[in-house]
C-alpha cells in the first residue's frame, strides 16, 4: 500500500465524501441497531474504481452503484459505499 494512495483517498473524501448513521432491525425483528456508513459520490467511474482498488488493498469491502436522475443535462452519479469495516487490515 502506497501512502500516496491513502493521502489521495483522504483528500477525495474531504471533498466528495460523507459519513453518517443508519438504523436497521436486527434479525430478531424486535430490536434496532445503529451503524455508520462511509460514502463517496462522483460522476467519474475511473475515480470510483480507484477508490474501490485502494479500499480492497486495505481490506475494506465497498459496494458501487449508479444513481440515475431523470434530467436531460445531469450525468450519471456513481456512489461507493461501505457499511462494515470488520475485515479492515490493522
């Protein structure tokens, strides 16, 4: 892992990223759990793929999805999301 990749990712996250909380019901269907998420949005799939590669190198599993907006001049928005950091390399 190159330190430059982590610095680049930190800078990208500063400008394009967000963190937050989400809640969901546990498998018992009665209790709720609150967890965090890490999300970066961008219109350039090359940038999103680079984020995915860096995350993969340090053991962070992320999901990529597209968000289409029904507007004639807006581009497709790509999102890369992480909801679990259990497998992160220390």
